[in-house]
C-alpha cells in the first residue's frame, strides 16, 4: 500500500544507480517516498534537518565516503534509531566491521538485486516504524507520569499549607503570611542560583516553618504582652518541636520542612536558637527562610505592634546582614526587591 509519509534518502554518486534505486522505492511505497542525492554532503545536511525513515548510502563517493556519512549522521542524538543500509561493491570485511561499529543496520552489494533490496527495505521500514511508535509511547507515558506526579505534589502542597495555617491560626496569623513568605523564599532561592528542584522544595516547605507552635501552650503563645524569660524559653522550643513532628518522613519536601523548622531562627553569628549554629553550618533553606520570615513579620501588623514602614524594615535587614542574616541571602533579597514588593501587594489582604 502506498504511503506518502515515508521518506527514504538514497545517496549515490552514480546517476544510473540512483535512478534505479529510486524507481524500486517508488514502485514499492509511493512515488515521492524516495529522496535521491548525488552529493553526499547535501544529503547529510538534508537528513539531519528532515524526518527520514531510512537511509541508503553508497560506500565509495567523492567528498565524503559512506563510512564518514554514517558516522556524521548517526552520532547526531536525534538520528541514532534511524536504520541505514550501506551499498558497496567491496566484500572487504574491514569495511563492513567499521560500518557496523558506526551503526550501520544492513548491507547490500552492487549490482543490487531487486528482490533482496525490496525485502530489506521493507524489513527496515518496519523496524523504523516500531522505533517511532516506541518513542511516541515513551513520550506519552512520560507525560502521563508528569501529570500524575504534578497532581501528587499539588495535593502534598495543599496538605502542607492546610497544616501550616492551623499552626498560624493559633498565633493570630492569616494564610497571607504563609503565601508571602514562601514566595519571598522562592524569589531569594532563585536569585541565588539554586536548581529549580531545590527552589520548588523550599517554596513548598517554607510555610511549615512554625508548625511547632502547635506544641506551645496558649498562655505563652497567645500572651498579648511581653514574655518573661521563662516564657520566652518555652516559645523557643517551637523550632525543635516542628523538627520532631516533621523529621521522620521519607518525603523530600517534609525533610526540607523539618530542616527549615529547626534552623530558621538560627543566626549567622551563632546567637540564634535552638542549636546556636552559625554561618554555613545553618542549612541554606533555613537562612533563606529567616530573611523572608523576618521581613514579612516586620512589615505586617501584629497584635503587639504596627507594621513597620518599608524603609525601616529594609534598614533592619541591611544592619543585621552578617550578624543575624546570611549576607548572600540579604543581597539576593535586596536585588529582587521589585519582585518582593509585587508579592507583598498581591497577597497583602489574602
């Protein structure tokens, strides 16, 4: 049955051979199935730029021979599955071995026998068709896996956000704080050049930074006035409580959340809590979250304070750069201020 979608490149510097092979292909498949070339370099360029189902190439040709053609063609990653027949007058095994090493699929000897030629072309077209179907199925399967994975991650993110809001509601917070600070974290992490997978993990895990507050007694957590030293000591335990809640989990997202919960109150100079670690010993996600969380706390209305003006909050970040905060995180935040303010405006009343 004729198939006008099939394309077979035929490369031979002999006009008579080229015409003969073209006629055989046309009689078997379709009139325009054969794409003949006398110039192997022109043929190579065309084959690398167009869809082709099979390549038939002569061995002895000017400019580049068949071996050189096969090597240049099949080393292209998008062409490795396309079958290639080498046509040669030589029975030299060395040539055949080299052609096989380079990826040639089959051989024909001149003068080409019609029955043998048509049989091998038919078989290799079937092989080519199978490879294409396999690739298509692989792409479709990969897309289905991507969609399923995306749905799972979306549900996981939704669950994390719900749990995070539960902790925030106990602290008179709204979901807007979580949305703002997680977006700030995403902006900082992106600006610092982190891989997209790590940026996504930080963005998703950051809202759980204060999940440990569910373990703080109401008389401490909800106290309207200043905390006593004893009460402040109790309050600081929320970092380790959050870590204890999240740490025994196989999910990379929740492992990231555990690290953030434990480390987001640590300070660059080692005066933070709960472990009093410093500098690069503080997980990067915790250092990023510290900048985002403090900035949002400063610029938000709380029961115990009004929102700080933007300039005052930025001055606080700058003045604590290298003491409270990782300098690189502060710099990434400040360079991205336009994006930060856009997030603040977008979620200001969420």
